[in-house]
C-alpha cells in the first residue's frame, strides 16, 4: 500500500511537470519595435499599423517553475552493473540524495501558452487600436516539499504534508484595445476581452497528513476532490464489490474528454498608463486579465472517506471460522483504502465561476542622454493566481542601432530562479520578424525534454503597413 501510494504520486507529478509555459514576452516591454507590447500594457502603442500572419503573428511556448525533469528523473546508480536502465526516478532507494533540487517550501510549475490566431493594429479615432483573436491555455501544479520527503522516506514520523494542487484551463480570447495621448506626458490605454471557455479542470488534496509515528497505528488523512468543466466530459466509473463490507462501490477509473466545444463565457479587461517624466525618464503601470469565466457545468468527484487507519495484523486468528482471521482483516483494510484513495463521481453540480489569473506590472525606463539609441528598463511583474502566484523583477538593456533592427538583453530574478532573456526584432519595410526568450532553454534530455523547468521561446511574423 505504501509503495503504491508513493509511485502514484510520482507519476502524477511527472505528468504535471511536462506542461508548457509562456506569456507575452516580458523582455520586449521596453523595446519600441516589438509590436505586441500592447499585450503587456495596453497604453504602449506602435508607430506603425500592422497585421499578423495567421497563427504565426505571436507564438509563445516554454515553462517556469522551481522543480522539473531533472529532479524527478535521475541517473540510475545501479547502471550498468546491476541494471540496464540508465535513468531512474527520484524514488529509487539507492540514490544518495533523492531530494536534491526540491525546494524546501512549495514546489511549483506554472504554465501559460498563447497563440495569436489573428491580430492587427491601426491608428484611428485619435489613438492606436488593436483587435486580436488568441487561443490561450494554462497548466499549473503545486506540491509541498514534505510530499516528496514522505514519498522517499515513509519513516516513523508524523508528516504534515499540506496541500497539493493541479489545474488546467483553455479558452479563446477576442480583444479590442484603444490607447491615446491625454497630454504631452500621459498616455492611457485599455482592452476589453470576450472570453470563450473551452475547458477547465482542477484537482486538489487538502490537509494531507501521514502519521506514522505510532508503531502500532498508521493514519493517513486527505480531502481530495476534482472539478471539471468541459463540453461532453464525463467520468468513467467501474463498479466493484467490497472485499468484506456489504454492497458495491463505483470509483473513477478513467475520463471521457468528449469533443472540443464551448463550455462557458466570460470577460476581462486590461488597463494601463505611461507617464513621461522628462526626455530621459518614463514610468508605466498596467493590470492584465482582470476577469473570469462562467462555466456551464461542474463535474465533481471526491473521496468518500477522508481518513485511512492501519493498526497492523495483530491479534488475528488462524481459525478459518473466526471473524478476525488474517484474510478478513486484510480485506477490511482494503475496503477502507478503496473509500479513501478512490474518487467517486458526484455528478454535475451546475455552473461555476473561475478566474483566469490577473497580472500586475510596473516599469521605469531611462534613456542614456549621451547615447540615445541605448536605454535601460526595470520591469516588476506579479501574477495573482491563488497557489500558483509568482513575482519577478527584470532588468533590460535595449538598443536600436539600425532603423530595421532593435534588440534587448534582460536579466530576471523571480520566485524560482534567476535567468537571462533576449529579443531580436527585425522590421524591414513591410515586414516584421521577432525571436526572443524570457529564459534561456538550457540543456535537454535524450528525449528532448528540458532538464530545467525554466525556458521558452517567442516568435512572430507580421506585415507592417
């Protein structure tokens, strides 16, 4: 039982670690030639009108977190003498330091993917206007250090593990933005977004404890539940009989994701401002994605029993007629574990509302007076999304040596790591191409999986009018 629990948790976390992460390229916030700065602050306008190449105008992929593949998958200490497998999981008992790399607090991976299907910007109505159609998805996981400690040790201690969270969300976004100059110093902008929900799923295990300190009794507690909102979704359950308790039970054994369809509607707004203090110094601030989606369904599942108690196979009879014979005792524990560890389908609970995660940003920019093609920028970003929240400070140097090229190098420090970013932005007559990263991708495994959970790439092809 103990080993089964450990490997189930490791498999779930390994899957969650493969999520992709990206957000509009923060390295490009102070780059005047970056066409999609308005996604970071709607007050940041472009000098030219543009339209995107369909599905290629602004593509973002990557990831962000403080644990990943290199923590979960290790070199096998038994290879090649005692095993033909080069790699093994962090649960391998022969590893000298299985918890190396895991954060002492919360271990997280936050993901966000975005593809611009269509985008165009133009000057009209005394300002700059944008219209965009985007496809967006998020995937997140948060697990406490004590979960991994319990999985690798399972010693005679009281493990107060905490809360474990996972979520996935996908939606379409149609946005309309407008920015204008209020006076010589102040420019403001806003976006209105119509959201079309495609899928939302969350799984959480709250107040997880594993009390193994008493040699005569183990006690594991957890409140597990799952919420899914998706067109045509259903839990697939199997009906089985209890080993010793009377009756039958249905447990969730799989899911049917149904087909792609509209599952909800919502709205959000962006708002921002840019204030030019003088010819060298400019400050700015913005809020993005302040909104929510109302989903039409909430398919709910939970574990019926919140506690599992195991007090050992003691005082059992070998008499086959005794109610306390060994087989009956084992079957009784199995029935308890089935109620504790298996989710049960509780049906559709009706509509529910979820946020999409808001982002706050504030920036200051300084142009070098004696070398005006070079400017420095400092951007602070805070993502507000419950257990998946994070914050970052990013310092960038921006240079525009040619009319057709400008570039940026950045250094960032966030909750998880420090990383370097870059942006190369080419804008010849009638055409724009950009390539950038907020975090360099780093090394890959033999399976082409990033070893670190930080890295990504952003690129786009656009027509300048």
